[in-house]
C-alpha cells in the first residue's frame, strides 16, 4: 500500500483529484448538482439529521418499543417511511454513502488518522454540542442541510430565515468557544 | 535572536487551531517562527490561508498520515 502511494504521489492528476482539497467553488457546484439529482430521484430534498431520528426509531422498535403515538412520527408519511423499513429509506443510503465517501476521500489523500482525545472537557463539550444540535435540528424540522441548504435550493424563504438565525447562533457559539476553550 | 514556538493543536477541531494560532502569533516578535501541529484537514487549509493573507511566510509540511505542521514566520 505504501509503495502504491509513493508511486502515485508525484502524479499531477492524483494531486488534483485526491490529495489537494477542491476549491470551494468546485465543491459548491458539485453539491448543487447532486442535490438536484437527489430531489429528482427520491422526490425529497436532501437532508441529513432527520435520518438519525428515523434510525433512533428503528433501533427503539428493534428493542420492542413503539413510536406510533409519538407526535414526531404520527403523520401518515412518517409512519409509511418507518413501516417501509431501513433498507428502503433513501436518506439512510445517502448518509451511509456520505460516511463511506468521506472515508474513501480521507484514505485516498492518505489523511486517515485515529485522533487522540485531548481532554475530558473536549468530550463533554462535544457530547453537549451534539445533543443540542440534534435537538435543535429536530424542533426546527431541519439542520443546515435539510432546512438551510435544501430550503434555499427550493427557493423557500424559510431557508434564508434559518441562515440568518444560524449565523446569530454561530456568533454566540464562537464567543463561548473562545471564552471557555482557549 | 528569533525564537521558535511549537503549538500543539493535535486532536483539536476547527476553528480552535486557527484561533490559537492567531493568539500565539500576536504575542511573538517579527522574525519568530510559529509551528502549528494540526491533524484536522480543515485547519490544514484555513491556518495557512489566514497566515498568508496576513502577509507572513508560510510552509505546510505533511509529517505523517493526516498530520501536518504549519510553519509560520512572523513578517510584521
């Protein structure tokens, strides 16, 4: 494996496609094209965090629980998605694809590394941040992909409102970060 | 005599390496070298970008798989 990477390291196309980060513009164009493809093929705009809620529901059902009475899953659409099962859920495949693709990209750039945990403070902050993000994304009915990116791409005003308040949240978050983590 | 400062940002995610580099460089003298150790690919992009924009001499070295050293010479 090492010999393989030693050999292709100097290849300019390898550098352009795998090693160096793509310019932001290229990334933006690719994202736009793929979100149109997603909309056309699945009938739903692209979303990421809503899938996790479904995964949670399937996991809960696996252990004998039922989410039929939960407000979040009470709509006929949500019930139909849950009843169709995890393997028939486009969002599940998309999320798995994102994880696999990111892993592939990191490995191709020989940038894969298992990172050490710096401190317990970092663990606590990351867990708390994750919980807040997950909770916030669900009560806002979307995250920065489903509500912001797909919202704006669908020419919906809600996407822009989401963007404005996410910016406010990011400013407050950055202040807290600098205050408690520097 | 110029001095060399090593900033360990291994295991830290964006934007912490960038903010830490800004603060560290602020305290240094012109001609000093700041070596920022990073293993977050987005910091590998934004730390050198910021330093170049500020007009400093920047070199990025790949130390190991997924590990970089951003060497910044303070120019002003």
